[in-house]
C-alpha cells in the first residue's frame, strides 16, 4: 500500500509540473507576439482589423469584413502584404471572403511565417486579379490544405501504429 501512495505522489508531482510548464510556456509565447502597424487600402467593403501581431518569425491578422454596399459581393479576396522595416515586401497571403449580402459581415483570419515583419497592408482584390495558382501562398488559411494535412497526419499514425509500445 505504501508503494502505491509513493507512486501516486510521483504521478501527481509530474502532472502538476506538466501543467505549470504548459501554462508558463503558453504565456511566454503569447508575450512574444507584438502588435504591428497595419493599413487598409480604400475598398468597397469595410475592413476592420482586431489583431495584427507578429513575432520575429511569424504572425497573424484577425478581423471582420462588412458589406456596406447595396449589392451582394462575390469572388473577393483579402490580400495581406507583409513588409519589413525598410519597406521590403516579405510575402503576400490571400484570404477568400465568403459571399456577403448587403449589411452582412464575416470574420477573417490569416497566419503567416515571414521573418522580421514590421507592418501589414490589407487590400481587397477580385478573383481575376489573383496571380497564378502555383504562386499563391494560402497555407492553412485554405480549408482544403488543412484536410490534406489532417489526412497525412492520420496516415502517419496508422503506419506507425504497430511500433507504439502499449
């Protein structure tokens, strides 16, 4: 019985340390994201950015888009250009916007992996203005990419399953 109590104490200590390290690392990583300047070019839609943050290596932009016109807006993309302190274009991301009826709003979110981002510029473009599909950088902003990635991870788990020590 005494051995079980000792085992339980060690198990409890490991769980507590794990939780403390997990919470501590979350807040340390979150504090490395600094708010970045952003600008929104004139567009027919009202683009409101709620968060534009980046670390040395990556960042994200969150916000909402509202249709202030009297017509339905379709086939629009939000173009997000990331610039360095010297004004060098580091990369461009594209976020497909859902069809918006008049007065309707929709959230958008995009993450990027570019080094030393200083500011972000957002603009609204039509689908005809998109560059060729091979050069686009959708990343995980595109749900089809996330499905492919999930399938790859699931396949790896299935392949490696016989080697897991159970």
